[in-house]
């Protein structure tokens, strides 16, 4: 791991090292680049799929947050990087009740463009949700949380804007400190894509399958070269 990237490297066993000695540097680099890039591409897909299976976020919402850098002849490694800046809390299905009205923010797909954006909706509060105090949300699937001192803006003009959940206070060392009623408001944020990626039950699964893909493809590339 380097910076905000996760590296996928070749872990060759003895048999592959013996084959390596019979190849030219050019052929070895070609086989390595192709196998690493196949592994890194699969790992990129697995990261998004695995994160979306644990966290309450769409794979499409991670498109710009998780990137890959392919291997080349001069750099025999592939890197997948995740953004380190936290995601707005508005991405995790927040609900808020004010004045008898129930407000919610959801990621919706535009039928014409196919693109997703945040939309705020309002309806009359029911007996089931009228008791919500503050803002409730769901970051990890199945785990509903609540911040009693948070609130949402009810302005339609703010729909689609990331800063839709607020609280009075400030951030210090990436931790929010609640303030008194006279304090200015701050937009609330949560986990960063990099934090999601490095969660043990995400990174271990992806690393294992990614490495296996690299090794299988490397062996296949070596066999193809010897058939020439």
C-alpha cells in the first residue's frame, strides 16, 4: 500500500521464476504487464462490488472515487487508488422530519441520460416516521443510525448538492465537534472511499482474488510465448 493506492504485484512461485530465466526481458515485461493489467481491472470491479455489498452506496456512485493505474513496460505494477476525502452524509439515504413533513434524499437515475443524482423528496409524515428526531441514515447496510442534533435543508434549490445535512459545530482532526446553538453550521460527512476499500473484509477478498488472477494470467501469457 502506498499513499492512497493499493498495489497489485506479481508473486511468482519457483516454477514461474524458472520460466523467467528462459525469457528475454522484453517478453517477460510483456507477459507481466498483460497479467497485472488483467488482475488490476478485475480488482477494480471487485472493489466497487464488494464496497457496495457492505455499504449503502451504489457502484455507480463510486465510479469517480476509485481509480486504477495500469502497469507499463517501465513500471511493472498496477495501482488502485481511492479518494481520501470523506463522502457527504447525504449519500446514505438520510431522513428528516420537520413541521409534520417527512424529507428524504435518495440517489435517483435519470431515465433519459442514465446518470444518477441526489434528489430530495417531501411528503406528509406518517405515524411510523413522525417520531424521528434529527437525521437518520444508513451507512452500512442494515444498520440505521441517527444524529439527534443534525438537520436537513428543505430548500428545493439545494437538491443534488452534497451539502444537505448540517449540524452546529466544526471539524477538528476529521472529527466533528458539536457546538452550541450560536455556532455556525457545518456540512456533515462520513467515511472516505479509501476507508471503505481498506476495510478488512473488503481488501483481503479483493487482494486474494486479484493476485490469483494475476498469477493465472501470467502463467497463460508465458505458455503463449513458448508456443511461438
